[in-house]
């Protein structure tokens, strides 16, 4: 995706770099010693004695039947969009008082420290029919309510809109803007909510601006420029402070044009979402195919998958603009198309890392999709 260009420094340089656990089962040998009595009286007494109980074997400990568990889920409408502010009421046979919470901006709700046993959830939301869900919570279990969309109410006399899609998207965007790998590297363009609300044009430009002015982006571009100068890349720029300034300016211009054109301008015009939507479920093969495919496809604002014209055309456009400020030996249509192809391959590699590695390294990720690892 185009926003990844913000971390690669210069689109003119070709830079692409890339459990088996064994479990041991222990066995336990159990033997019994039988002693014979001296007299028939001893035999009679022994036959009347209650057999000694066998000690409990390691590994067969019983789970405490009173160990509390948790219940969580996500409230969605028939189209799959999350519903914020829905009231979720929990009643349980083992708890005298009912509990209720409201779904968050991502539609997620959760109940903690719930006594095991049968329970019932009642979900209500403005404009939707009331939904009742029953289940049984086992000791220590984290019970995930399957996605079951709320049906639209058949009779509505007065409808009050509590939260608009733009407001939902804004709340979700605030979470994404806090996502940093290892608490440092920006990870803004990834949504861990599968049915996240689409961004409007203002929000797309806001996210692009935050990406290009982020301190890490500036430091990263500066570091790349230093390496280029040390290796005398773009030698026409020369050395010294002036040469470094030219290399930094070119690299930062690449980041700005690539991010704004591919992640804000074109996505706004073509109504496409510039974010990567984390899958996290299914077989490893399915997730690999999904990650690679997302280097050339994306979600539209209508939530349907389509070719990622924004990212591809954005890379081509940014490459064309770079011909205005790169040395003559580093210009040309062929080089622009070559760098675009390299960018697509880089996006595929980054998406694979997003799917299998990066989420675990991003502390601010909200566990909104309980079905994912």
C-alpha cells in the first residue's frame, strides 16, 4: 500500500529484506503392594476393611467448578457494520443481580468474573429488534458470542440516531492512531476490526497527514538519506550539508507524495479504503493468500473488495513526480514502473508480517475481535 512508502525512504532504491515446539508427555507407573495376613482372623478383618484410596495422579487435577469465566462479543447490524451504544444485559442463574454494559465504538462488549452455568443475554439497540442469546459458561471459559446480526425493527414510530457512521469511524481511527510496533514504529494503516466503518475523505487526509509528520517518519527518512550519502547514492547531489539536504528532501518528498496520493487523494476520489484489514482467522495458507492478495486489492467504502487502483496508480504518480527532483540518471518511465512493481512486492511482504508477526508487537491493539488469535 502507498502508506508503506513512508517507511521505505526512497522509492528510487530497491530495498526488500525477509514453532516447532515439542511437547513431552510424562508417564506415571502405578503399582500396588498386597500383604498376606498370618491368621484366618487377619484374613477376615482384611476382607472387611475399606480399600485405601488411590492418590490423585499428577495431571488429572479437576478444574474448580466455581472458577469464574468471561463472556464477550460484537454487536453488528444485517450489513455487518458494528453497532455502538447497544445495551447488553446479562442474567445468570448463579447471580442474583443482572449486569448490563453498552457496546463500544467498535461494537465490542465484555463481561468479566462471571459464575459458570447457564446464562442469557438480551441485546437492545435503537431501530433494531431485541435479540436474546442463551448459553452455558463452563468454569474458567472465555465464551465468545458468535456474530448474530440484529434484525431491523419492523415497527418504528420514533427513531433517534445516536451515533453516525462518521462518529464510529472517528472512534476507531483514534485507536488506530495509537498503534505502534514495539511502541515506536507507526502502524496506523491497519484495522484489527474486520467490519470497521469506512473513512470519509477528511479522515483519510487526516490519517495521511499524521503519517507524514510523525517523528519516526522524519527520523527514518533522515537515516536513509545519511546512508545514501555515505554510499554516495545519487552522486549528482554531491556531499556535505547541501548534498544531505537534497537527499533528505527527495526522500521526504517521496513519502509525502506517495502517502497523500495513494492513501488520501485517490482513495477519496475512487471511494476506496487505504487500510489493511487484519484477517487473523483460518488456516495459515488462507491467511498467506489473503495477505499477498491485499497488495493489489482493497476494500471499497461500500465494503466490497476491488482492485487497489489507489495504491497502484498512486505509486506510479508519485514515481512520475519524483522525476522532477531526482538526478537525470535516476529518472525515466521504466524506473517508475520498476519501482511500482517493487512497491507491490514490498506491500505483500509487509502484509504477511502484519498477519503473523506485527500484531503481537503492537501494544495498543484493542482486543475487539475475540475470535482472532
